[in-house]
């Protein structure tokens, strides 16, 4: 039986991160006494009651095994390797958790996560997930449409963008002590993207609360965009007038654009985006425009040059 091919870090990690990782880690800037956790040692709670929404199910595609989707992750606050989040994220405290809503809204405030979850009915949605690095998954997320939160906080007409900020706590997130990125992690969407019915604030996956290594307790899921747009462990949402400078644009603007729509016709500077390898599969498959959600979202970008606005 053929074994599943393993991609090397230099193949799938950006030059910026790969070179910084080698320089910083070999330099032994600090020693991190990190507890070791095996995948079967994790304690994950069942998600709150939710309703399956089959409207978004990708036809004919099986969900990625939970064991793979929860053990192969990008979460640089816990380390630059794919297995680092599983090992290092278990120290994260996800209760209590508050979310600050700020900026151009009539109803700003500091809200507990349980209060937010009561703002609408939780749904299970099975979405494709495509990483900019060339791998992909199909994941049954559980969450609240972001549009429900937007409605609650009453954005002003001046709010044209929504910025998401992740927790950056060196005591819980050891790799925020070194400049792999400019912490805290920030991502953003245009207002119409944020309010789109597909955009989800996820609190669970596979019938359970989000594992810590997957962005617990609250993360963004935007299925037609590359995975780095999905901010994890969100603590702040700002409604702003000007397009924010996001973390990956700050780190490497030649490689990462603001829109980050999945586009097989626009290559990354170092690799093609025409195909992807689904976690658990041996062979690659063609990548679909907008990750297969073109019918739902292509109209958001009418008249735009998608090669220039990548």
C-alpha cells in the first residue's frame, strides 16, 4: 500500500515564515517548556444544540476525517509546523471569553461568547476549505452566520470593512514571543463579504466545540477564500471605513492579497494554484473558482480584475 506523501515545510510554507522560523528557532531565542499532548488525550465538549443546513453541502464530497482536520493546522501563535498547534494549544483558556465590538457601529460593547451564541440559531454547514499552500479539506462547521452579529451591532453607513483580531497572549501562545508575524493576527473582509450568507462565525466542528488547535472558541470561516482569511480565537471585531492592513499583507504583500479568493488561474509566486491535495488523498484534484462557490459569490466581484485584486 502506498503511503500518503508528506509535503515538506519549504514546499508549503511562505518564504517569509520558513526563513524566519529557521533563523529564530536555530538561534534558540527562548526555551519553551511546552506540554506534550496526544490527539486521543484531548477532551472536547459537545457543541450546543444546532440544526444541520444541507443547503451548502458539497455534492459528492465526503467530509475529511476529524483526526486529520484537527491535527494538521496552521495556527502560528502556537508554532509554525502543522503539528505544532495540536501540541501547544492545549494551554489556551477558552472560558470565560469576551468579544469586543468596536468602531463604526451604533451598538458597540464587550460581549461574552455565550451571549453572542444566543443571537441566532446555530447551524451545521459542511464547507470546502482550501489553504493557500495547496491542501484542502471538507469540514462540517457549527456556527452562527456573521450577518446575525452584524445586524445586532447596527453598523453605520461609514463602515465599509470589518476587521478581525485574534488573541495574542504570550503566556498562552508561546510563539507570539517571536516575530513570526506582527502580532496580534489581523484579517479583514469587505462589508458585503462579511454580511454574505456563507460567512460563518464558527464555534464547533464535527458535532463538538472547536478544538483549541482549530481556533477555539470563536473563528471566522469564509469558504470561498483561502484559509488564512479565517481568523482564529477572535477577541475583537472592528467596523472601519478604510481597508485594514492585514497580517499577511504586512508580512508579504507580494504573496498574499486582501481578497484571497480561491482562484486556480492566479498562481502563488512560488507554486500553481490550479490543483490541490485533499487531506487523506494521494492524488491532487483541480481547484474550483471561488472554491466551488462561484454561483453564490462571483457577483460580489463584478467588474473587478481578479488577477490584480488577488
